[in-house]
C-alpha cells in the first residue's frame, strides 16, 4: 500500500538517526538531477513501506528503506531493488541475472507489433492462422508479452485477435524462469489474454548453435563458447517461422571494461552475457568481414535466410551499428529482399515526428535503432507499403 512520502521519510530518518535530506543526497550519487532522485526516493519509500512485502525480509520498513537507499546509492539499478519495472503498459518482473528491459526495445517491439497488425488488417495474415514469431534472447520475456498483448488483446473478442505462436528463446535459465514468471503474472492480472499460456513458450536456445547449423562459423568458435547440442536450437530451422525479433548482445567487449562506455551500474549489476557477444577465434570475424560486436547479427541474418523467415527485426545498440548491420544484411540477403532501418526515436524526440517516421529506408545519415529485413511475399507487400500506418 503506497502512503505519504513525507511521513515515511520522517519515520525512517528518526528510526535511523539520519537527516531526511541525506537520503536525497545519497540518491543524487546515481541520479542525474533532483527530480529523478525525488522520484526514486518516492518509489523506494512506497516499496519499503508496502505492507504486502513485509513478510519478505521480516525487517522493519524503516530499516528496509535505509537499506534500499544504500543499495541504490552504490549503483544497484532501481528495478532490481523494486523487483519490477513498468514497460509498455506491463509490469515486468526484474531480477539480477536478467537484463532490465530498455525503453528502446519498447519502441522497436511496439513498432513491430503495429507492423504485424497492419499485415493482418490488410489481409496478408489471417486471424485464424497463427503467426509464428521467434523472440530470440527473450530476457524477461517482455517482447513476447508485448506482442501477445498487442496482437491478441486480453479484452478482444475471439475473431479480432490474431492467433499466435511465440517462442521466447534464451541461453540463460535465470531468464527463462523469469520470463515464465512474467507470463504467469501478466495473465493473472489480466494484462495479457489467458491464451498466452498456450501461445507463448519460453525455451532454451543457443544462437551460437543456430550459427553452427547455418554456416561455417563453427570452425571459428572457441571451446569456451561451445555448448552441448540442444534439441530446440536444432529443430528451430525446421519450424516455419514467419517473423523473428532479437536484441542480441552487441556491445564491443572493450566498452564493458572499466572506463568503457558501459556505465558502472550496468557493468556491475547487469549480466555481461546479455550485453557483450562472445569472442570468436582470432581472425574469424575478419575472415567473415564482420565487426566482432556484430557476430549475433551475422548469425541471425544467416538463420533468417536459411529458415526463410519473412520479417526479421534486429535491434542494435547504436547508430553506426545500424549502418553496419544494414550493409551486412544487404550483402547476405537475396536481391528481392527488402531492407529498412528504424530510427532511434529518442534521438528525434521533440521533432514532432509521427510514428510512421520511425521507418526510414535509405538515409545513412539517420541514426538507426533497428534493421529490418523482409523476404518473399512479405517483402513484396512491404515494398508497396514502405511505411507503417500511423
Ligand atoms: C540485450 S538482451 C535482450 C533481452 C530482451 N530481449 C530485452 O529486450 O529486454 C540479450 C539476451 O540474449 C541472451 N543471450 C546471450 N547469449 C545468447 C545465446 N548464445 N543464445 C541465446 N540467447 C543468448 C541473454 O541471456 C539476454 O537475455
């Protein structure tokens, strides 16, 4: 139960013998400004004094509150302390060991959902025929849930909801457990339709194994990256996927070192396996003419090609990577494929651009956030409909 911040602060300050504005100062060690520190203070206070979570630790709320402030001021992400984050209208459970969903992924996945809805409204897909979607590197399962919520809304009458089959694959058992918990919670609170329990499955899947299956990459893989063969990865290519979405680990290894571009908090508390791709044997990426940070994009593009996936959405970490991955896609894909880049909306926020402007096909000067490949009859459709309906 949320209650008054001032009263909590006073109670806490008194119990812990700390001046109440000291809490704010502590949070300012991590927060960029007073407004965000105040907002975090409020959320931490509400969480500490929420009577429904008393049993978790059996600590007095004042003690818990002080501990939360300490943890946060040392850099632990707010989402891990609170145990969840609002994301795309969902309450997504968060635990250490699993990447906290990013705002950029919400933008990309929402645009993908709108695109798939457009395919249905124009008769390219039929509501009764399941659209089969692979969400590779599912993490918390947030993207799978967002797609289900958008395409088969919980309050929709049966005929208007799109039938779906969604696989959320990940190499991490922590992620798979959390994704299942998120699915259960979303159904329980009515955020997604109960049919999601049948439509979505979270399963072990190793992108490296997929890469081995589709290319000569295996000869470059170092022993430390080789996992035992698994059924899901091997059968993946036999399944007729319509669509694939992934935000794979894609940050250069050097950026994860102290002093690199990955912030201290992410480096210390978020899982490296979710952020940095594995290092392949010396020279492998040069031979393939692929930047080492882009190894999973290479694999996923090869998989998309081999499995004849009709649309593949690849979220990238930054603009120059979007340019590289777009070129890589153009090099690997058949001539009748359609390739586009979705803008990083955050860069353009405030320019008054409509949702439809998220799609940009050719302009290399535009900062990209996702590269999208269309093949087969869906590519033909896309060529005639190059922008989303706003
Ligand atoms: C950048 S996170 C994206 C998570 C989620 N899709 C999101 O948007 O929040 C990348 C995910 O890929 C997973 N991953 C890393 N290596 C993998 C591999 N070889 N095969 C499958 N998944 C992998 C990580 O565990 C992590 O959950």
